[in-house]
C-alpha cells in the first residue's frame, strides 16, 4: 500500500508538471499573439489603415470623385443646350452641309480649325492618326468633321447621331471657350489644355453659321441680318455675355461691346471671377450654363430684374429661371471643384529674361505699386477684389453693364498664355508694355526705360 501511494503521488506530480508546462506554453503563445496584434494595430495606425473607413479616407475619395466628375462636366456636358443650338438655331444642319442631310456647304475640318475650333488628339484612334500623318484624310470634306464629332474629338462641341449615322444635334460645353490644345500633332490638333482662354476661337462666326437666328433676333428686337452683323463684329477670342441682358451690341465709340474670353485656370483663392465681378465661380457657371450656353437648369439672380440696366433680362425673367428637369444644378459643385484645381501653367523656359524678371519682381512689389492690388501669390486682392473705373483710370462702359459697376483685379498667374488679343477686359492695351505705360502715367510711378522692360519680363514669368 505504501508503494502504491508513492507511485500514485509520483504520477500526480508528473501530471501537475505537464499541466504547468502547458500553461506556461499557452501563456507564452498568448503573449506573442497579443504582441503581434498590438504591433499590427500600431502599424495600421501609423500607415492610416485601421481596417475601417476614416474621415480622411472619405475626404480623399470624395475629392477624387469630384475631380473626375468635374472634368467630365467641363469637357463634355452640354446641360441640354442642344435645344437651343440645334432645335432652335439649327446649327447642326449648317455643320453637316447639304451633302450630309443639312444645308449649305457644311463645315470642313479646315474651316473649323480656321475659326479656332480644336481637335483632341487623344480621342483619335491610331488608324486615323496614321492616315492624318500620311495626308490621306480630306480636311476639306464636312464628312470628316462629322467623323471627328462621332469620336467626341472636337473640343467643346458634342454631336448626337441617329442610328443611320446622320447628325441629329450639336451642343456646346464649357471647354469650347475655356480650353485649347498644345498643337503637339499639328496646329489646332493636340492634347487638351483645360482652363486656357480660347483666344483664337471666333464664337461669333460660329454662331453666325446658324440657319435660323430668328429666336435671337426676336429676343433682341432686331432682324436676323443685324444679329449676324453683331456676331461677326466680335472677332477671335471675344464674347459678349451681357448682350442678352441689355441688348448693347456696341460701345458709344462704335467698337464692339464684346470682351475677351478670360482663362479659367489659377482661380483657387480668387473671390470674383469675371472682368466685372458678378459672382463666384459657381455663380458664373450657373449664369453661363443657363443664360449663355442656353442649357436647362435653375438660375437665380434678382439683380437681373432691373428694367433700366437689364431691360431684356427683366422682360424675359432671366433673374429666376426654372427648368424641369434641371440638368445643371447638381453638376455645379464638381464643376467648381475641378476648375479650382486647374493650376496656372508655368512660363516656358526661355520665354522671358530671368535676370530682368528678378529685378522686375522687386519693382512689382515696390516702386511700381502693382502688388497693392495684385497681391502675391494669388495676384489679386484677397476679399472683394473690385475697383471703380476712376480708380484704375479707364472708362465705365463695361463696368456699368454689371451689378456693382466696377472692374475686378484680374489674377495674373499664367499671363503669358493669353497675350493674344490684348489686355484688360476689352483688349484695349495691345501689349504688356502698354499696360505698364498706362499705370506708370496714371499712378505717377516714374519708372525708367529699363525698369519698364524689367517689369514686363516679370509679368511674362508669372
């Protein structure tokens, strides 16, 4: 019995030892597991990957979505304006030409390029690019224009085709006036440059092609011949956004009342975005989409109810436009987001004298007094960037066509891209040197000849 009790005790001791060893092993494994989990959580936290969607993730995803949506809207959305350009004015028939089911000679690619329309080379298939390089594409045939429209390759113009291939309608997009191409393939053919002012685009000549201008004539209270005369008076790179509001086609001196098309890049941080203010980017996008492009949406600005300043707008109710369905309003946020993201392009190397520009920068911020209004780095005033005509030494014609009767301090970044057509809202100063001379005289800054040259070089460098 004693031996048996000893044997049992020894056996129990061995079992207890094994259990203690197993417990130690389990605790060790648990410690390792906890450590790995902790390290994993720490690593995820450091890398921003917690396994859950964070607020930052949502913001980043939303920003990317809005960028893509805004780009598509800017480049391709007509907001339903085909109802005006095709249903009313019949512009698509003039583009197609009689041989393609339209009227007249049609618009060939050569004619389209001549009035400043552009072709997006990225939208062209390799086979067509090869044929273009070999000179096997007829640029004098309107059918080629129709083929380019089918490819969605004409910047700012969107065509709709029937099942049989005939052009049913055309509409225009934001890119028509505020994009160009880099001419990397050929003059007028290349990769898109969104936001650039289309300074060689003859909007008036394109609109004048419309077979039926009676809707415009009726709106303005004139005949169609007069409408064509007004449209043809604009010239390349110009447009009259106020014509449908006040009916003023010409200045008191007989010159066109149209203004230069402004760039739509470098607008982040800039308060008011047109030559004479009016409103923010979103306001102006809604204004243009509804009242200029003639899309179908909602627009509200009771300032247009003034029958003295805006007789046509007040009569037609342009201060409170409501369309159903609204094809514009939902697209305004992303459109604004994309536009504000478009940077002003840097001046090309060799396009200005760097040494002179460095001296010009000191003048800009000092003696020349430019930075008083053109505050770096946005080069306009933070806040309400508006001035009376008297403050900048010019006439008040265009200012009085706007609600605040003032001129905006234009942001200067990317100035080198839109030297064609002159400077100021109406191109009254042919060169940057002319602008410098104006302010040197008006403000009495007493710049020397060399200082004027240096200041121009700095402006070209922005």
